């Protein structure tokens, strides 16, 4: 009989072991597949291995100065002025007014309010909860509880009265029926707060004051105009205007010199070797949300992006200059939901120090959510016009796109979007 039981136990053990192994292998395959799938989110578009032609052809305007002109005889007229002035006048007596400033000060009584308001200290008895640590067993001792603790179940938080004091406690219950018969029922209260009465002091603002009088002076302006008499000279001089016109001839040079312009097409350009190397993109967080998703401190959600490049100049021909990155353009096309169009947000655009290897770090905030077609583009330009283009899908999650289930729902706006934080590509 014992041999049969041992064989059954051995068979069960082997079955359990096989199930665990299969689950572990399946989990490893799933993780591996997810990892491989995650590496494909970053895309690169660049030139082929052959040299590319950088066309700098342009029109040039040739400017030529042509000196020219002629003399022209003109008959001019000028006015000969023979006017003169006749001086005349007389004295007369007249009245005039002078402004006389005058000020006096008049006393009067003023009342002002003296504020004696103040705080008065008072006290009152208030009830409050303080921290405590007390364990109460009902139906068993601590030893008995430890024996059947495997059957304990939490029943939530309760308020109890123990020895005339109120406590807040975590309630655990053991309701267990052993296979040999009988029933074990016990309760454990783990008290973490106790209700006590304390004296609390506070302050009350008491308004008080009184009116106080004092004498001051008001300024009264008594300024006025005073009449006076003076003798002044009245000028009656006048001008006699007269003259005549006189004609004369003069030769003047009329300059007709000018520039003549000629347009010439200049064909120019050069061959440049394509850029080669690797680009690493780091994005935080994995799932990007609009700025309106704030954390517990009220900070707006943002996306932190870091682009790291390292050019490979080992393929350059002998004597060819080393390739460097001198300009970058990074932007996000947000494809808004409900066919509301595409919003372009520039993350970085401008010249950068000429580097073979370097990085750009920027933080951006998004006003609108975007579906899974929303794309982030990274353009890096070399000194001679070479360019490498890296891009990846970068959805912007809104309020409706928050979903705890990885598969999302059938509604496009409710999908769990994004989920990429690190990627590397070579070109």
C-alpha cells in the first residue's frame, strides 16, 4: 500500500515539475520576442554607399558701370531784391497786471482713530488620534494565534473600545474547521491609533480702539492779480518791397552714367561621401502623455529626449576630410484624433558644434494627444550637406488613452499607445 502511494506522489511531482518548466520556457520566449519586437521601433533613412552629388549651381549677376553724359545750356532767371525798411514809432502809457503770491494758515481740529486691536490667548479641549501599538486577542492567546495564523483573513479597519479607550485597528479573523473536527474562531485587533483628549491653545483677534483729536493747520492760497501802469514803445516801422528779374545763361553737365546687369548661369557642385555610423535614442517616459496629466505635485507631464550619434569615418577615401555633424532638426508630427489634422512641434532646430560624436538633450510638452501614426523625426546634417534621417512612431496619450490593460480596447482613442524608451540603429 505504501509503495502505491509513493508512486502516485512521484507521478504528481513529475507532472508539476514539467508544468513549471514549460511555463518558464514559454515566459522566456515571450520576453525574448518582446525584446526583439521592441528593437524594431527605431527606423533610419540615409544615402546609399555610393558618393552623392551636392549641386551648388547658381545664377551670377555681372554688374558693369557705364560712364556717360552731356552738357546742356539753360537760360535762368534770378530776382534782384532792392527792398528797404522805414523805421518809425511812438511811446504810449498802458495798464498791466502782475500775479502776487500770498499764503495764510488756518487752524482746525482733526480726529484720528487709534487702533488697539490685539490677539487674546484662549484654550479648549479637543479629541485627536495619536499613534499607538497594541495587539488584542479575542478567543485565543498570542501563542494560539501563531499556531492557526495560516487561516487568518484581514477584515479591514475598525474602531473598537478597549478598557474604556477607543482605538483604530486592523481586524483579522480566524474561522477554521480542522479536519479532525471542531472549530477554531478567534479575532486579533492590531491597534495603530488611540483617541485622546488634549488641551489646545489658540488665539482670538479682539477689535478695539478710540478716537483722538489734535489741532493742525490748513494752507489757504490768497494769491491775486494787481493792476500797474508802464510806458512802452510802439514800433510802426515798415518794409518797402521792390526789385527786378535778371536773366543769364549757364551750361550744366547731365550725367547719364549707369550700371548694366548681365545674368550668367554657373554650374558648380561636388561629390560627397554619405554619412555612416550609429544613432542611439533615449526617451523618458516610455508612454508619453499630454502636459495636462499632472503628478501629485502639480507638475505637467513632459517627454525627455536624448539623441546620441557617433560617425564612422573608417570608409573615407584617402585624403578625404573627416565627416562631422554641424546642424540638427528634431520635430514631432502629432496626428490628432478625430481627424483634427497634424500639429508640428519643433523640439530642436539650429547649428551645433562640429562633432564626430555628440548628443542633444531636450524636454518637450504636448498640448494635444496623437494616435499611433504620430511620428518623431530626427535629421542630422554634415558639413557638406550630407544628411541622415531617423524616425519612430511616438503616440501622445490623452485622458481617454489611459488603459491598464495591455491589449487596450476596440476604440482607437482608448489604446495603450507607445512603450519605447531606448533604441539604436546603424547607417
